[in-house]
C-alpha cells in the first residue's frame, strides 16, 4: 500500500472505491424498496461514509506513489496519519448522520458494513486474476 513504488493499472484501494461508488445507488434503492425512503437514505449515507473514508486512503496512497524518494520512516508516519484521518472522518460523518441528520442508526450502519464487503469482493477478484 504505502511502498512508494509505481504500479501499472489501478490499485486495490481504488478498485474498492469504485465498487463502493457503484454500490451506493443500488443499496439506497434496495433500502428504499425494502424498508421505505428514510431507511434507503440512511443506507445510502452509510455507503457514502465508507466511500469517503476509503477515498482518504486512495488519496494518501496516490500521494505516496508520487514520491518514490520517501523513506520507510516517512511512509510509516503517513500510514499512521492516514489511519487517524480516516478514523476522525468516520466518527465525524457518523456523528453528523446520527446526530444532525437524525438518520436511522441500523440502516446507516448496515450500509456502512455492506460497503466494507467491497474489500472482500476485490480480494476475491484478485485471486481469480492471478
């Protein structure tokens, strides 16, 4: 992930972000059909939260790929910083969704967890390609 070397093609984290972006409208629509419009909106918000958190990782990964001269110490600091940034963004967006927007907690968290399964989909697809 934070190796500082260039790879041909798109990275695994970017593939996960693309899967999550495609999953967002589908999950929101299914949530609306199954449990109503409010639940569908909460599921959509949960998937978008996961996507936003993953996009921070994609951004930092791209940043490290643009700087192959960075040593392992600097890359480790970037890794720690990225983890903290992702956690803060997750907590902030969840607090906004639950507290400010008053979205239903169960569908919101269901959308968040559902979007995390994109990591498994990409991992399973990678094994078939190699």
